[in-house]
């Protein structure tokens, strides 16, 4: 790839799509330092990765400082903070075991990234064939599943027996654990709505009669409204972070919480009185559902009201912040068009910023599974296109079924970080369809600056740039669209093109609209937005 940042992003997305570890490599020094954003994204999103990084020869250690040895710097202390484990290979004899350690640690427990650092002289040595039995199963996650303590299940059941309106909120941990069927079972027994975090989107199909879609800042108002009405919240595989909980104001601090998680350090971090079920998401949901099946419950959600909210949100009229302007598309309309034209076999990848929120709240996932990929760990711009390359490679190599296409959605700011990877997609014959929401501005930053410092704005605007022209130069088929029917035609053409040449569709979009939902002002049920 053109940039080590892209390499690690692609490996991350490959791991998310396939359920196996992603691997990338980078050269000593500037290559290694470029891995930081991707390693932190994978760490905060709990994605197993192995980054193989080279280093100066062992004998040159005294030449590390100030680049006496060309490109050397303290890369270990720099990268070690970003990963679960940093293995430095000291001899060829230790290589097989070190490699095994990196893979084993990346995929076990809460998954995360690891680094294998190999000095240049070790790389150059001839290694004997390893007398070490390699086992592919270590590269797959979740590898070892643990079940909850029955006494904790009994406490959770006792709490739920007092609940009229429980809600299940599932995060990325549930998606990684393939816990969808068990979570559906749990919600069925409880007769309750199911919400997801942005990273958990896909655990259940959003067509389900009790699915209220994504909660939090990048979510859907009906999900936040269901959270407000809930008198007990069951988090499954979620770090209950800022975006999901509207700055830890929802659930309210006095709402009873049950938390199923693989990482004991997460349970109780945001909601101190949580009933803790230390468990894999799949086994935890199954055990709770099983115990509840024989319990007396008194849940009474208004199912018809939930059904109505779903219909209004997905198919009702869209409320815009400003009136439609000719020649400028609304991202909400772009999402509805994408949804109409894309098939259920297509996968969707978003870049950071508003693109994640537009898809999170406005693009209904009609089938469950790992179908939507977004960088919410570090939320760094430029993740989208390289990640689409990783997902598309997974399709091309048979790592995941290949019936559909990979669609990438990015703002123009984010697209600018990694646009050279269009050539990678072309060279690898990956028929990715990218849609750039070109509002010629760093939209989210502009919106927050306007809200916080309206009298001291600095410019977040760009010149009007033709990203279509640059993508054409990089070898893609392109289209520039500013009307909905043009967009629909371009998408249909791109998605049915059999040439395996990537497509880049540049849409002129407005600067004003935002998918970001307002934060609540208080942690109590009395405070509003
Ligand atoms: C690498 C990186 N730098 C800075 C930011 C801070 N940031 C968050 S959103 C945003 C604006 C993104 O603009 P664009 O990609 O055009 O999307 P839009 O918000 O306009 O939809 C910025 C700069 C970030 N998330 N990542």
C-alpha cells in the first residue's frame, strides 16, 4: 500500500471482516511511526492484529539516538504504548515462539494488536526449519470462550424480575463473538427492544420488530428514547463509552445495569452498580436467556409504538436543518439512495467523522452480520478507503463470501488522507465503490466550532477540489453527481460493473446537515437535551 497507516488500517478491517487476525508490516523508523493511528484504533476497538516491524541491527544499538543509524529512533517505547504485547526477536531460534506469542496474545481474551520487532541482522540470517508445531486455530477469534458464574446470573435474573421495560444494548464485543442468535433469544424471552452501539451495528438485523438501531450520538432518536424509557439496561460487549452513552448521561446513573463483558476492567467503569457477568458475549447472553425462561417476568413494552417509531424513522419524511438547495445533495438522501440500490450482500465501510454517523443512523442493515465497518476506536480520518481494501481483499481471497461489493463512504477531508490507495484497489483488482461526500469543508469541526466559538471562527473550508479527477488519474472509473437521479444511475452502473476496476463517485453535499444527535445535559431522568 502507499502508506503504512493504510497497511495497518487494511489489516484491521480484514480482521474485523473475517474473524481471523490481520497482519501488516512496516519498515524501521518512519514506517514504524506511521503505524500508531492504526494500532491504537485496533486496540480501542479490540481487533486482533500483528504488525511485523523491522529495526536496526542489534550491534548498532548505540547508534539509535538522533538517527546516527539511518532512520533509527526509540520505536519500541513509542509503539509499546499502543499494543497488547511487543515482542522483540533476539535470535532466529526464538522467532517461532515469539511469533506464536504475538498471535496467541492478539486473539485471546479481549483481542488487540501486537508487534513483532525483528532487527535487520536477524532478518538476514538463515533460520533452521522450526521444530515448533504451528496451529492455525490461534489466528481465529474468539478462540477461548468463558461462561458466567451461575450466582451472578441469579443476581441478574432477580434484577430483571423487577423490570417492566428492560433493554438490551449490544456492542462490538457481541459482533466479534457472533452472539446475534443468543441475543435475539434473550430479547425474545424478555420481550424487550434491542439497541446496538455503532460498532455493534449488525449483531441483529435492523428489520427485527424490536430492533431500535444505534444508540448514542451517532444513533437514531428512537434508540435514545427507548433507553430513556428503560428501567433496566443490559450491556453486552460494550465499553459504555462516550459516544454510546451521550457523555455517560444515558442510561441515567440510577438505572439498574447488567453488564456482560469479557474484560472485567470494563464492567462498572461507567455504571458503578452494575451486576457483573464476566463472560463471552455469546455464552453470557445464552446463559441469561436460559435462566430467564423459567422465571416470572412482567415486561410490558408498547410494541406497536416501537413499530411505529421504526416506520417513521426508516421510511417517513426526513427533517432537514436547512431547506434543500438545487445542485447540492443532502447526505440523508444519499443514504436512502445507497440503501435502495445496494444489495444485502454488499458490505459498507465508513471513514471517521460524519460518514460514520450517516451510516450508523440512516443506513438500515437489513441482515445481521459483519456488514458495516467504522473506525470508532481512535476515529482517525483516512481509515475508510484502506479499510475497504482490507475487506475487499477478504472477499477476493475467500476469507468471507464474495457475492457482493464493498462500498466505502468518506467525507472529502478524510478521503484526502488516503486517496492514493485507489491505485492499490486498481492494482489488486478490487472493485470497491467509493462515495465521497464532498462538502468542501471539515464538516464536523465546522459545526462544533460554530456552536462553541461562533465569534472566533477560523476557516475549516477547502477550495473546491475535484476528487473525481484525481481518482481518474489513479486509474478508477469516476462520476461526479449533484442530483439524486445522477447518484442512483452512477451507483447502479458502478455496482454492476464487472471489470474489477474501482469506482469513485464524488457527490456534492451540503455543509450544514449533521447526523450527530444532541447530548443530554444531565444524568438524571429530569434533565433534557
Ligand atoms: C487524523 C484525524 N485528524 C483530525 C481529526 C478530527 N476531526 C474529526 S472530524 C473532522 C472533519 C472531517 O471532515 P470530512 O472528512 O470532510 O467529513 P465531514 O465532517 O465534512 O463529513 C476532523 C478534522 C480526526 N478525527 N482524525
